C-alpha cells in the first residue's frame, strides 16, 4: 500500500457552476445542484456523471455525489477532471480537505477554487481509493435510502392535509355547509392563539465552540436539512431554546420555511420555535407550511424580508373543529414516529461516517 502527499489540484480540478435563474428553468428531470444540494430540476444538463459538487457560497463544507447528468449552479464548484482519481474517493478527499479549510478560516464567506487546489492532501493508490470509497459510501447509501423514505412519509402527510383542509374533502364534507368560503364551524385563529412562540436570539460569539460543548445552535434556513442534524455550532450559553419536537420557522428571508427539531437546540434571530397549545403539533406543522406557501412569504420576491414577533404572532390560519384535527393527528402519528426514527438513524450514520473519514484519509486505519 502506497500513499503520496500532493496538492488537491493534483487529484481533481474544480470549476465554477453556471447561472440558471428560476425564470429560465424548463420542466425536466435534470437535477439542479446548489451549495446545499439538489434544489430543483431542469430540462437540460451542464455536466455529465459522475458528479462531485461542493458549495462556493452559502452552505460550505458539504460535498454531493451524483450518478446522473446535472446542472451545477453558480453558487457551487464541481469537478471537471478527476485526473485518474476514483470519482467517489475524490468526493471524500474533497470533503476531508474542506473540513481543515473551514476550521482554519471559520469566518470566510466563500471558497476560492484556486485556493482549494493548493490544499495539501494524502492520496493512496487506486485499489485503496476504491476500498475507502466503498466503506464510506455504504454510510451515504443508507442515509440516502432513509432520506427517500422520509420524503415519502412527509409527502403522504402533506397530501392528506391538502385533501382534507385545502380541497376540503375531509370525512363528512358532503354534509357540511360552507359559510363565507369555509366549512361551518371553522375559524380563523392567530398564531398567538394556536401556539406558544419563542423568538430566537443569538448569543455573543465568545460562547460558541466547535468542541461539542453546550447545545447545538442554529441560526437560519441554511440549517434546514434532515431535521437539524448538521451545520451546527455549539453554544455554552443559550439565551433562547427550542425543545425536542418544536416546529422551527424562519423569520428572516426566506420567511416561512419550517422544520422540526429532534433535540433541544439554541436558536438565533433567524428562527422562531412553536409548540401547539392543544398538543396538535403535526397539524400545526402542516398549517404553517401551507399558510406560508400560499401567502407567498418564502423564496425570491418574498413579501417580508423579516417579520417581528408581533407580525408573526398575528398571522391568521383557518382552523377546523377539534374532532377533525384529532382524526388527522391519529393518522399522522405513526408517520411522525417513523420520521423521528429515520432522522435519528441518519444523524448516527453521519456521525459514524465523519468519524471514520479523517482516519481513513490519513491512512491511520488500514483497509
């Protein structure tokens, strides 16, 4: 087994991604990849597989591997020449190099491909590259399998909510009178009436650390991935807390993105935590997601760049009677339980992979 010390640029060559405004996208099945992964689809590709992509701005440090044609956006860098390196191994050597780069330049707003090309890395011969890639990719394949199952579970809950509470095809709808555009007995209630609301507040920078001390701290929507299991900064003096199972909602652009936290976390000014006053957390989650999408409060051209506590709490949501909400909760409870289990499995898989990564890449662990 032989290893060599070299530049990252000797192992792979990166190129900046390509512009593709939302208005220029055409319906298709080609994944569009940004700094945070696949963010949409298009009718044409700019790059052929295998694809290794990382963020240039935005979410930094993540590396994505694709086995289909794709379109890398201008917020990303993608590999255009593997220089004989095993492609999957190239993804892991890039990820490992970015960990060191970020720890040395924690406040850097973006990455420069020319700087990345100069990073020092260790690379083994081809058979070892393939074995390392096989070991690490086993974790990623399990993570992706769980992620797809989670997407199906979340989609089923979304479709049920849409059928009952948007299309108004709920059980017994045939015998329910519609009054002023809403089923009889339904009411418009403010978020203040429906939920306990905690607004985030960022602690001073001196309380942050990367040693895992304190609580995970999340600032905004860049963290909204797999229910808060990555992109975390630890905080030893949290001033605002979200409890396990709380709904997290962004209150800075894009306003209205929602997620659920699996653990107690500290939240910054970009987030708020909500807890249903009646215990109907699954229903409240779907209410929020539907309301903010319908009101066009998220994405480009959002109505609000940010919202105050007063503006947020005064948002009104159409709310059905308790019996119908209870029926929805009974159906969604099982899916929620499965989602929690899958999310926690993915968190453990990522932790195990990330523990192995530097040891395999340094040759500390023989393979």
